[in-house]
């Protein structure tokens, strides 16, 4: 990861609350007939409340950070951790009843590599968090997330966000997000984090391409996971639609390489994150992408903060 200032992260948070708290959208979730469906087997009209439902507004926010913990993140880890206390201060000032959790882009994904002499060779990306919300012993956490009322949430956030650089080199931020809300909820690892009356926010931080898969695949000899055909990024938009019940109930931000091509700053290079770009495009108004190579975004923060303060009130729960 490269050049992530607190201004940038804070402006992303404000954007998420702003887009998620705007006026309710159409039943298809995006305001037009071309929106991504909520997913197979989902009856959208049964998922949402009737038109006379009351609005809860943006009173609560459940926020998950999916942080790249691969070797290329070394130059920015200390800077990222140092900025999190200020980020928490901005979150406190918003007035939201928030909770924050952290997971990584590392997954233990199994696939098959074709052999040049025939047959297939089982492969694995290696051990990963697989969407587990982190609870390091050194951080003295009583649960897998930080609540607004916890003692010194800023210090705890700085501790848990120090994810290191020993993770898998095949980064899977989209898959890590889905694991957190699907598999790790099903096996009770992350149980209790999600509040049905809260907005769901996700922030992806990575300096590489997303390599996520959900189903096992077979690759040709010497072909890398990120070089092969990926699972469509739109599947992850559909997953969030179905998981939350409505497109307006979640928002996501990607801080990554925007392209075209790689970008660079004084902290190094970042590859173009084409799949995260596709995810953001498919999500429409509910997602935004910022360049990880950008500089000071203070003007953008001021503008989005004004929107955040005036627009939090239109979500139908």
C-alpha cells in the first residue's frame, strides 16, 4: 500500500455515510433498471419494508476495514497505524454509534494447477484470516470489534490495524469481505458484529489487484491467480445487496490504484486495481474509489463533511 493519509481515509468515511444516507432509491437498488440484482433466489420486493416504513437515518455504522497485509505494504504500515487515532477522532465527531472491525486480504484458497505432463497439482495460497475479524491478544480486546463507548478506541484501533506484511501475495480484498459476512458469520466467528439497523460500511486498502475467487478453479501451468479469469466483481455487489437487504443499506470505498496502469508516489508504486474499479462501477452511488497515490484531500474532506452532516437521514430500514 502507498500514501494513505488520514485526510484520505477520513474523506472516504464521510463519503460512505453520505451516499448511504441519501434518499431511498428504487427497488432495484440503484435507481435504474440496469442495476445488479440482489442475487439468485432473492425476492427483492419481499426483502424491503413497505413504502410507509419509518426511517432510522444514519444513527449507526458497522464498519469493516479490509487491509492488505502482503509484503508490498511495508513502507506504509507505520504511517497507516499512526493515522488511525485521528481517524477515530473524526468518526467520534460524526455523532454516529459506530463499531469498527479489521480483517485482511489474505485467504487460504485452494485451487488446481495443470501439470505439463498431465493431471493436476493441488495448490493453496497459504494460511490467511479468511475474513476473521482480528482480535490480537496484545490489543486487550474483549470482542472482535471496537465500539464507540469502549475505553480508548483510538489506541485499540491502532493496535488491531497493525496487520503486518506477512500475508499472502495473492490479495483477495473482495473475497475477504465476503468471508467476513458469510462464512465467518455462519461459523459464529464474527457473530454479533452486524446490527440490522446500522449502515454497513467497507473500506478496502490495497496497492495490488484483487485476485478473489469463490469456487475452486484449475489454472494452466505457470498461470497466476491474478492472471486468470476472475469471478465477476459484480457478484460481490449482489452479495452485499442480498446480505443487507437493500442497495442503500451499505456503502464501500476502495483506496487503491485507479489506473490506467500503475501509479507512484514517494512511498512507491501501486498496481491498477481493475477488479475493484469494476466493483465500484457496478455499485453506482454506493461506492467510491480513491487513488492510493493521491496527496492531500483536505478540500474534498470539507465538501463531503458538509454533505455528511446534512444528508444523514433518508435510509429506510
